[in-house]
C-alpha cells in the first residue's frame, strides 16, 4: 500500500526577475511501513524536497509544481483548513535542530499536548495523559514529571526525543525526519535510530529519512534515493545499492565513507553546481571520471535497470562500480 506518491515535483526560488530551480522533476513513492532514505551532499535539494512535501516553503519566494499525493489526496492543492488537519497529524516532520522548533516559553508537555488536542480531538486532561505516554514511549525517564520542564532543561538528545514524541503522539502514518541525528553524538544517535526503528515496526509508520550520512542509511533504510543537484540520480533497495551502485556519484559517495583502511580519505573531485548554474546535460558530468562527450548534451532520465534498481546515467548498464571494481571513480 502506497502512503506517499510524489510525481514530477519541481521547486524554484525567486532570483531577481526569474526563478532558480532547486529540485527538478522528482518522483518517488513511500509504502506503508517503509523507510526511504533521501541521500546527498549539502545543497542537493533534500531538505527543500521535504519542506515542499509539507508545504512549509514561503509562497511568495518559492514556486512548487507537480503532485504530492498523501493517502490519495494531492497536498499541493489542499485548502489551508484541510492541510492543517493533515500536517502535524497523519503527516509529521522532525527537524534537525529541535531547539529552533520548540517554544522556550512553554513546557514540553504543553507543546506535545497542544499538537495532540488539535489532531486527535482530546480534552486537556486526555491530551496531557497522551503527551506523557508519548514521552514515555520515546524513552524519557520520569515522563510525568519531565512533562512540566522547559526545552532548555533538556539535553540535545532529549529535545530530539521530545520532537519525536510530539510527532508520534498524533499517530502519523508518515514521518519525515530531516537529519534528526546530525547534531547528536554517536551514542545518542544510535539511541534515536533504535527508537525510530521500534516506532516503525510497532505501528506500521512509514518514514522519509533525510541524511548525508551513509552509515546511518545502512542502519535504518529499506530503500535509498540518491539526490544530486536537485534530481534523483539513483534509487534502489539499500543492500543492493551498497553492494552494486549503478551511478558514478553514488559510487563516489560510498567510497568517501571512512573505512579505517590504509590510504588517504577519498573525496569526489570538484563541487556540486549551484542552482541557476546547472549544466544542460548530466549534472554530474563535470565531476565524473566516466563521462563521455554525449553526457554533456543530454539530461539522463531515471531508468529501471532491473527489479527495483534505477539510475539516471547513460552508461549505468555497462559500468562496474562495485567497491572492488571502482578504483578509478
């Protein structure tokens, strides 16, 4: 069962008298209970995609086209009142830095309870009880007492748990997690990942997990969508993508992960193009060690290579980009 279906999503931001495209023709689906990792370097369009799905981009500066169907309804065409019933309830989001998302003037219990009341129609006492239950579910000790504390009284890891409690308290069918572990130390990061896995298995919640950390992807994702310069360039089941990447950019990302092996740390040559400066052909071509003359002239489309594996590369079928065969990526 498909929970979310994105079709031809394009996002542009106002730049002088025109518009710069940041996300171009993005299509993807998320099934019930599935975790899709959205991966790529900073500036690849991951967070913009998430914000566009949630309709959180400023209408006077961003232009969003395409379709974003959640439970069959296109979120981009919903009226504000209808959108408010969906956003924060069945469709929720956890942001990278919780301190900027929590109101310092209200206790965490009040903030969780407010969201629960809005989306589940509970009275104050019931919402307070639900807030404490959600805090307990995400591993916050002494939840009844801690619900009366303010955000500044929590550590970074605990604040992130509060944000997750706020989301799951409304029983979402889809959670968008935008780099929720980036600012946390490794131990807390592992705890948050364990928590998200438990929540998914417990209630069938689907998840879009936005990250640039491939180590995290290996632990939590079912499917990986790799973004580069505003486009998905490869999509595959996580084990298959790690075993045999089919796009040179993906292979470069995997090779850049520190492994402890002898030799220097690899990095992909060059830098990603800026919005408004995308090349007319393959956007990775200027950095690609496998580029041919034709790559600069035609923008490759995402094509299925077999099963659920797809890549946007004209040479994907003929390249050996497996770790042992990708020495010159």
